[in-house]
C-alpha cells in the first residue's frame, strides 16, 4: 500500500496542520488494568479525532493531481466528514458531506463550521453514503470513499508517532469503523519491523468486521445500532478486511455499557473526554484484563467528539 519513505512524507504533510499528539502513561489506568498502559491521544488533534490526518493527505494528493477539482463529496457519521471539511478548506476546495438523519448535532455543527455543505439523508451511514454517490455522479463532484490508501497513509502517521515513542508495546487495541485506523497501525508496525500484537475492537451492536474475521470472508449486518457512532458500520470494506485479516490477531466485541464505563474511566483516571469509539480500546482492554498481566499495553483514544446530551444520557445515567 505504501513504504516507510511515503509514510515519513505523509507525516510531514500532516505536521503542517497537526502537531505530534501525546502518548501518555497514566498511573490510574495502569492501576485499573494491572499493567503498563500507554494512551495515544488522537482526541488532541484540531478536529478532536485521528481522521484529520487522512483527510490532509488525501486532499494534498488530490489537489496536486487535479488542481481545478470542482469539489468533493462524501458520507460520514462525523469524524471523516470533519477531516475532509478541515482539509478541503485548507486547499480552497468546496466540500459536501452527507450524514444520516439523527446524526451527532455537535459533529454536524463542526462540519458546517469547517466550511462543508451538510446534507442529512437516510437512516444510517450506508444510506447516506449511497445517496452521496448518486449526487457525486450528477453534480460532477469527486467522491471521497471512507476507506482509501491515502486515508490509511494519513492516519498511519499517528501509529508512526506512537511506535517510535513506545516501540516496546506488546499489544495495541484499536477501534474499527471502516478500518483505516487499524490498517494504518498494521502498516506502520510492519514497516518499522515491530512485533506488537494488534487487536481490533468493534461494538456488539455493529460487529460486521468481527463476524467477517471469524468467518474468513466479508459478512454484512442489517443494523448498526450502537451509540458509539464511530464504529457503526454494517458493510466492511473488502480491502480493509483483507489487511485486517492478515495483520490483526483478533477482534474483540464490546457492548455499549462497557464503552460507557470506559468513557467514565478515561474521565476519572485521565480527565480526558472520549467519544464512544475513542473509549472502545480501553473497554476491550478492561474486558481482557486477565490476559494482560506483565504486558505493555497501547490504547488508541481515537477521538473525543461526543455530544453533551449523549454524554449525559448514556455515560452519566
């Protein structure tokens, strides 16, 4: 997909807008898990999530190859759209973002503030994505997929930072939505020649990649009704699944209740606010605590964009 030189170049591109995010070892989290823990804080990017990295690299190449691009269009539950809106605005490219009805009010507001035209359509991400594809065709806009090598290249820069700061990690837990984050971690690990075990995390309410991993082939689901919207995927990307199947050791499923407990744990132990997908890695590590004794554990806190009302209803209740 890419080599280390390309990854270093992507890191330089990302670095123009995103400073290196912290990788902290929190004593209270270590106490909670009974082992050493390092958290990669992708909640500290300019959009509050790791996906900004992919958007920056994708738009950089697109603008160089098609300087007169009339605009981009994509679908999202929030962080992918914020990433594209943020990156497109830096390059002066119009962005249209489709979201499902009932999407995060605060993520919607952020995308608009970054300059995107926001359109609500359908009951879930898949419906919004299909409608965005139809509009791309008749409006002549460039459709940005949710999974693409340039997106993976961009988000792999956080893994490059993490593995260089903590090359001795025994295991790294990574949440899975469409798969760019975990694929970036797998690529970075392999390019650096490390042996870190990479474990994916999905919601029990949206387990398409977990089911696919178990079956050895792509398996879709009819629903993805998790409150952790960053993991609400019904249809796995085939290219992402192939890389995950080859490079991850397993996929752990966590319930919404476990995710809520992990959000609370991040707040009490680190005073960082995590969104659902952002807390999923910690939820999985807590679930597997008995297996982690004596291991150095990495957790990807992939984002902190949770609506205040959802936080009150789900996490505090």
